[in-house]
């Protein structure tokens, strides 16, 4: 008797069909935001970049509304995605739209298959790179005109690395409210990433030890079986009658010490 496979919901089917498009849109937003922050373009180009990012913002807003309409129950789904709704409604939180890059990580995880270790490795590697780079961008955008210690991308990247690794030298610290909020979020994410890396390494070590132990047990079982076969063969040899002797009574293997 086979168990019935659960039919995917309308929301799940929609997310499966749109995840690649959302990943590309998220990468486009990252590229536009990088040019806006790092290049400090002319007013004309800056206006064009802002318009393009607004279009992307609208795409994410439409996607959010569609997912809300397909969710069941809607109120519970909205409560779970309340931070996303706040980011969409408040233009001042536009840099936090970079959190949508989590869609890219999810797509890459599903592309490599269903192996747990592979998914964890993709999450750790891609998540770390995107997190460090995005945090550096947002921090530079927030602190450049208010903090003399973070006024170029190198300083922001250094701060991002020392924060995500929970080192925190204290040579560069944010002074704006947005910068400090980003710092808190990066600290929490850094602790989470370290936990994932530690758990993955521990899992790999345990798996290798278990594999070696299994191989050792198999080899030992094979050796025991060979010894048993030799004992049986020796017993048969001892029980066989000698050449020219009557076959009345053989030698019992149990009598041989």
C-alpha cells in the first residue's frame, strides 16, 4: 500500500515557478545598488538608477501581494512575513531589500540536489559572501557622510568581516541609527553562520569516523569468517580416514586440543 503524496499548494506552485525570476531580480537590485553606492554617479545616472530600483521594488511588492493572496491562512502568513512587509512599505529601509538575496541561495541549494551537506555548504559559502558584501554596502551608504572611520568601501568591508566573525576590533564602529541596526543584524547572522560551520564540520568528522568504524567492522567480520572456514577445513581433514586405514572411526575435531 503506497501513501499518497501531498499535493503542493497554490502558493508553493507559484513560488516554484517564480523563484528563478526573483533570484535574477534580486541580483539586479544588488548590481544597481552597488553602482549607486560605490560609483557615486552623476545626477542623471543616479536618477536612472533610482528609477530602476523603484521598478524592482514594485516587482517585489507585487510578488508579496500575490503570495499573500495565495496563502492560507493569510493572517498567519502575514505575521510570519511582517518584516518583509515593513521593508516594502518604508522607503527608508530600501537597502534592507538586499535580504531578498536569500532567494538566490535557495535557488542554488535546490539546483545542487537534495544532499544535506551540499545544501549546507552552499548556504554557508554563498550566505557569507552575500552577507559580508551587502552589509559593507549598506554600512558605507549609511556612514560615509557621518563617520570618518567608514568613508570608503575598504573600511566598510573590513568592518563587515570583523563583525560577522564576532571579532569586533572596535577600530571602526557605526554612529548612525541605521548603521547600528545593520551591525546588530550582522552580529546575529555571524553567530548563526559560525554555528552552521561548526555543526557541518562536526557532522563531517562524525561521518568519517563512523565510515572508518564500519569498514573496520566489515574487515573484522571477513577475517573471522576466514578463520571459521579454515577451522572447518581442518576438522574435515582430521576426520578423514588415513590412507590404508579402516574407516571405522574418525577423529572428532572436538577431541583435538
